[in-house]
C-alpha cells in the first residue's frame, strides 16, 4: 500500500481527475494549499507598494492505492498535470503502514478498495 501525495496547479485539477478516472482510480482527497518552489513567486504592486507574493495557490491530492495502482496513478497525474512549464507540481510516494475502513472495520488492501 502506498500514499501518493501530489501538488498540482489548480487549473489542472479537472484534467488530472479525468486522467485518474481513465486509469480506474476513483478515490482521492483534494485540499487547497499554498506553496512555492522553483518559480519563487512574483511581484505585484498594490496601491503603489511593491509586494512579493511567494506563496502560490496549489491543489493537494491524497490517494491511498494498492501496489498494482501505484504506477498507473503516477502516470495519470503526470498526464493530466504536465504543461512543461515551471510550477507543474510534485508527486510524493510514501509507504502506507496501515489502512482501516471505519464502516466495516476492514484493514489493509481490502480497506483501500
């Protein structure tokens, strides 16, 4: 079992969801996030004052998947999120020690589905 965390551009969320659905990955958690990476933000003028904005809007996806779905999930996220420009995002893959479905009490691979 793996936990896949992806940070993507907000405008790419629908494309990523469609790519995940095509890969038969339907379960995810989506959260709004702020962050910065290589793009380092931008400068903006507000009422004549120069302001550095370095925390940019991102979307965080959390997906718990069984071993057989790890690579298809990664491929789908890359397919949906890639523009080729700086700031496309990151994908993190972490081992998932335990998963429990609250409704039934199932554990492990069966709980992920």
